[in-house]
């Protein structure tokens, strides 16, 4: 919080979080909603975190059947610092994010890799759509972008970088319209 106040005093900011990086974004949506213009979540683990898929797929997966699952397991799940954090310092209840709890003046873009090995992306996309219909006004500040591919495709493929930039610029423009 101090960093945001120091480098952007009095300005609204854009937050971007990928995978485990969606946790700090979740904390800031709760503690600094008045400072946020846009929240961009890429393959976020914080949405529907109480669903067992994330824990099973990332922390406790026992059968690895795909190369991408092996990369995630060896490169992230068993990495000593991440493993220590998840098993000793990860408070599940503090990291869960419900999009309806995000202030309606904050533009939210959720980009989901639909074949994600960690996040149950179809469940998340469907859950957000259901939340939209249940809430009066329809959560017009939340947009879901579904991508073909595996976890992190939105950050390692050139074509999705272009889409990511397009979505971010559109959200910034909508947010600027609300500020005017």
C-alpha cells in the first residue's frame, strides 16, 4: 500500500496479477478500493478458491499425465519458497476473492486459460456468469475473456499479449469515463 501511495499519490492505479500473483491483488481490492481503476486477473487462483480444484491441482496433485502438469509441479508447486508459503503461510480464507465484493466502479477483466491445469476455468467462468445474473445491475464492471490453452498461455504467447493489451486499454478507457 505504501508503494502505491509513494509512487502514485492521489491517482487511481491498474493492478495486474497472474496465478499466485492474484493474491496481492485480492488484498489490495479489499484495502485500497478507492485507489483502483482497473483490476486485471490472469488465470487467477483467488476466484472460487474454496473449490477444491486449486488445492488438489497445485498442492496435492499425485498423478501427472501431461508435460504442462510436470512443468507446473517441478517449476512451481515443489519450488522450496512457494511450497513453504503454501503449506505454512497461505491463509485460504484471506485470499479468496468474490467478484461481487469488488467495488462496482472498478473495472475488472478476468482472463482464463480454459485448459488450465491449476484453476478450474470453466467453473470460474460459469460462476462469474451466474453471479452476474443474480446481482441487480448485472456486474457490468466485470468482463471474462476465455482463452484456449493451458495455464499461463496469456503470458507466454505473443497473440495473447496483444489481446491482453487490448482488454487492458478498453478497461482503462471505461474506467476513465467513470472518473470524468
